[in-house]
C-alpha cells in the first residue's frame, strides 16, 4: 500500500520566515494532493500535482513534485499567522486517496 | 451550495451503543469516502464508495459498516461502539476521474464522536 512520510511533524516559525514541508512516498506518485486544515475544521484543497517536475503556486504557497515522482515539497514564502494549521499530503491509489500524518505549522507573530 | 454535509457534528456514546453518521453531497459526485482523524495518526480511510452501488474497505474498516444509499448519500454505522472509536470522522466526495486520479476531494466539517 502507498505510504506517505511527512516531515517535519511540527514546525514553529516566526512571521515573515520561509518554510518547507516535505512529503515522501514509498511508491511512484500518480496524483499528489496538498490540503490544509485549521484546528477543528475540515480540509481545504490547496494544489494537485501529477507530472514529474511539476510546480504550482497559489498566493505565497508553492508545491513541487520531483522528476522521479516520489517526493513533493510545499514551500511557504513570508509566512503569516493565517498560514497556521495542519498541512497534509495525499496520494491517489486505486480509486482512493491516502494521507500522510500531517505537519502542524505554528506561525508566531 | 452546501457541499458536503455531515450529521451529527457531536455525539457521545456509551460502549456497546450503536449509531449512524450521515453524509450527503450536492455536487453530483460519483465517489464518496469516510475517514477518521486521530492525534498523530493523520487521516485514515475507513470505507469508500467509488460509484453508486459499490463500497470497499479502506485502511481501518473493522467495527464499521457503510451504506451508499444513493448517489448523494453515504452513511457510516457503528454497530457496537468501543472507546477506540473515539475520533473525528470526516466524509468527503469527489468526481472520480480514473484509476489513478480521484479528483479533488471535498470534505465535510467533521463529526466528533466520543465513546465512554
């Protein structure tokens, strides 16, 4: 089965700093999703990557999928308190989406 | 649009009691999913329904049953609740696009279940 390893498990940054969250798969990724979750709420879709080398950006968040399609990174530039939450990567396998354990991001003002 | 609606939002049960979590989506999606979220464990898939009329086990199906009532509704039943089933449950739906592409999942707001 697909296993996704996220690192770090938690991250505390000062507002304005850049940060990166990684997601590594034990198998080739055919569809890699990034979601964000605020405490006590549902998940919000951020981006989806499919092709090796693909990179997508939305506002100050950039996600990349490596050429071998086994690792993805999520980079936040000039972090803000609104970026705080849990970030989860998910991968599609056989009709379903499985997730990593998540990265808890805290942004201190 | 309401998107994905789950009920109830909160529930407290005693060990051995049964209950059903209801989920409905109004986006005409083919696929629906039930996940549970526990601290340090991320989201784990309980059951999913790739299309109306089909259901399949996910990573942690033991102790649960599901029913895909129609295209809109997908319910999760706990027949005899156990403290280990204390969790936050999320329902999701997506427009299935192929074997390796579930499409973006849209999530409900979650149902917080406590089993005493």
